[in-house]
């Protein structure tokens, strides 16, 4: 019995070191398989736009990304809306998060609950509700860029508040008190102590907002009017064949996100050292 007892912990460590890691790698491969397929298809020269098979290798999709009519203009529109929606949602959401964490006021608990509702509400409900709102104020015939922007700010706001609020909740308040003890006023303590500590949460919320805005289709479909965003272009092109240049845009967006995440990780490691 004494000889068999040490074998059990060793077997458990072997399982933890090999089986668990193998399962994790398989899950990661499963998650990134569609992305690898998009990257592969960005170099495809299809025989027909109605087929989605790799027929021949080509660089034309990368050298002529605007070959498909209307695609680049839809990408620019999505980038503009995503940037403005990120800016508005991040600014408003950060202020709301500071108010919920740092101040006590009547209705604070109810406000925190209402913040989560847009995240839990199906996008079909939110999109139709916003369309009803715009119609009730007489803007049904004027839907377009600005109606999409308002809609994106509204559903991105909740994600910003939750992200920044989580960062503020874990912030040590004694750091600000120490700055006050060193004769710093409230303004100096905020910009030199509080804001640098909260900035990673604000940046994460901004990146999340941009990705949600750029990728949104359902809410945009209800409120886009004659304005075509990139998801709307892809959906419309699916009926007559998706152009291979769409995969180029998807690959570029993935590479940008990868660089941002890797760069953020390197900066945090350098700060930790």
C-alpha cells in the first residue's frame, strides 16, 4: 500500500500537465479555426462568387481590396461610427461608473440594475425599440448615420460602465489618501494617481465598444435607413456571392486586435518588472 500511494499524486500531476493542457489547446484551435479559414480565404481566387472553396492562390485580394463596389465605403462608414460611438460611450460610461462607485445617491441600486438591462436584452428587442423611439419623435424617414450612432452608443454604454466599474471597485482608495497626505489636491490626485490606475479598464472598455459597434448587424439593420455599414454590406452580398475582399477586411481587423492585445500584454509586463 505504501508503494502505491505516491503513484496516485504523480498520476494526478501527469493528468494536470498533459491532459488538461491538451484539452485547452484543442479548445483554442476550435475557437480560432474560423479565423484561420478567413485568413486562408483572403488569398483565394474563386472560380465563382457563389462558391466558398479555395480554388487558387492570389495576391489580388490584398492589392485591390476595393475592387468590390461599395465595400470600402461601407468599411469607412463602420470605422467612423465605431470611433464616434466608442468615444461617446467611453466618456459617458466612465462618468457613470465613477458616479456609481464613488458617490451615494437615491436610486443608486436601481441605476446599477438598469445598466445591466441592455446587456441582457436581445438585440432584436433593442433594435425594434429604438426604431419605435425614432418613429415616435418623427425621425422614421431620416434614419441613417446619426441614428446608427445613437443606437450604438446606447448599447455600448452598458459594457463601458460594467468594465470601468469593475476596475474602480478593485482600486485601493488608500492610494488617493496617501496622495492627499503628500499635499496633492483632488485634481492632482485624480490625474496622477486615480486616472493612471483606472486607464487600463477605460482602454479595455473602449476596445470592447469599438469591436461591438463595428461588428453590430441586428440593431443597425433596424435603424440604418440608407446608410450601409460593413456588416450590412456582407449581409447584402451573401445573396449574390460574398467577394473575397471581405476576408481581407476580416484578416486586417483580426491582426489589429492581435497587435493591440499583444502590445498591451508587453506593456503590463514591463511595468511589472
